[in-house]
């Protein structure tokens, strides 16, 4: 069994309130969940309106498949024009851990 996690540190564009922040972050989280069957949520900077950290996790029996899905998730978030991807943190846990 393999477990992979990603956390995305995001700078949001023209956002002036927490309500506007939610309207940017929620669709990203929903698309990750829908397209790639991962668990995803906003996990940090809840009270800052221009920053967000989105975390996701996935479990797979195949390390190659897990790595491929995490790569796709990273490309999806990096390609969103309404956010600037400041950093990505990836963790991979396998049977040897």
C-alpha cells in the first residue's frame, strides 16, 4: 500500500474577502476530488483572504499510478490562472516506511 500527499501553498489573485476566497478555493478542491478521486481540503491560512494551503491525499496499491495522479493534481493547480502556486510539498509513504 502506498500513500501520497500534496500540499499547495497558494497566493490568490484579486480577492478582498473570505467570501471571495471561498469562491476561488472551493472549485479547486471540488475539481481535484471529482477528477482524481483524492481527499482534498483547505488546511491552513483559513483567516487570510489572499493565502490558502490546499492539502490532498490518496491511497493506492500501485506506486506508479499514485505518482501519476499526484503529478496530474499538481499540473491542475499550477494551471489555474486565478492562483499563484508558491510551493508544493509532496510526501510519499510506502510499505518500507
